[in-house]
C-alpha cells in the first residue's frame, strides 16, 4: 500500500503543479475583460485577419472556393497546429473548435464578397487596416505560443520558438500551397518571424524575473508589435547571400 500511496501523491502533486501553471498563465478560452480575456480577443482578431489574407492569397493563386477556405483556415491556425504537434499535443482546434468556425466563416465571406466590397470601398490587400490587424495578430500569437510552451513544460528556448511557430508557420504553409516564395525564409520582405520570436522571448524574460501575467503579456505583445511596425516602415530585412554560387 505504501508504493500505492506514494504514486498517488506523485500524481496529485503533478496535477497540482500543472494547475498552478495554468492559473499563473491566466489565459481564458473566450474573450473577456481580464488580461487573458483581452489577449484571447486580440487572438480572435488576428485569426480573422490571417484567414482573410490567406484566402485572398489563394484567390490570386486561382484556387476554387474549397481551396480558398482551406488555405484561409490553415493560414490562421496552421502555426498553432504545428506548435502543438511539436509539443506532442493534439491540435488546439480539436478542443477549441470555435477557431475553425471563426476562420472558416471569415475565409468564406472573403471568397464570396471580397471583389464587390473591395470595389465599393476601394480596398486592396496592401491596405493599412490589414497591416494593423496582422500586426496585432503577431503580438497575440507570440504570447499565446509562449504560454503553450510553458504549459507543456518546455525549455524557455523552445517556448520562445513556439511563439514564433504560432505567429508565422501558418503563413509559411500558405505560401507553399500557393506556390510562392515562403516569406519568412526570404528577405524579399521585411522581417516577420523574428519579431514574433523576440516578442515571445520578452514574455519569457518578464516571467523569469517574476513579473505578473499582465506585465508579461504587455511586454511580449508590445515588443512584437513595435518591431513589426519598425520593420514595416523602415524596411528592416535580414541579410542574404544572393551572390553565392
């Protein structure tokens, strides 16, 4: 009976530790007025914008309605899916199915109404409202990715990479499916994945020094967003070696 009791205590201790981590990270499932709720709301906003831009990219590539909707959903959820698989977990949208509904409806609406709405309101894929939505998405995604890494018990470096995966790997899959150069692997555009990695890293630094959840989120989110803005307006790119034979 003694080994049985010891085993039970170990399981209880592990469950208690996991519960403490979940409470410490404070992320809620649905948007609300708490810090975790606001972060979730920003995550929703970013997911919608990612779905719109992914669908638009698929439309340009000549895909049909199903292809456009699938690419839109993948753009928004692919990064988090890759993150969870790397952590040995089920994809987050298996439980949080509302993401599939939200992104699917956004993608379908984009496919059906983009042309008419863009013509009426003179919209384009380069409009600033899409840039700001994308930027907010990066800020939210990198924090949520880092939180997922922490909850899985990953090393801080891996947790930071989880933030980068969450923010940028959906777009990478989008580019592959649309048969165009993967943005995060080329310097034909400003830095992108780097901003997410730095934002996630700042979240983890703030956590390491004992900052409360609210300050950690503000630190990670503002770092990613400010770097994304600077990279966009000052055309900051990573160096490449095009002359190498």
